[in-house]
C-alpha cells in the first residue's frame, strides 16, 4: 500500500466533509424528533427529555472529534512531507 501526501490530504478532506454531512443530518433528525415530541405531555414528554438531554453535546462531541481527526491527518501529512524534504537535504 502506498501512502501519498496528497492522498492523506484528500482523505482528511473526506473525513471533514463526512463529519459535516453527518452533523447536518443529525441536526435535521433532531429537529424533526423535537417537533414530534412538542405535542407530547406529562410523563412521556419528561421521560423523553431526560433521555434526550445529552443529544446536542454528544452530537457536537462526535463532530468535533471527527474534525480533530481530519486536522490531525492533514497536519501529519504536512509534517511527514517536511521531514522527507529535510532528510532528502542530507544527501
């Protein structure tokens, strides 16, 4: 398997793009669920909100983790390329 700088940069872009897509889809889903729940009342509504309380935090955490992965991949590619150039300069 050959790994190229541009391939890693491209993969990082794909991770970011996928993270953004997932985040948007989960936000849309959440909005639809909250609309449906807005018609509930009593214990059912309360039980839902107790279980749903951390939704936004969990979605944001997942999104930020994926963005951090994409950034780390991009930085690793740049660092690897810089190291290769430095090592090539030794010859």
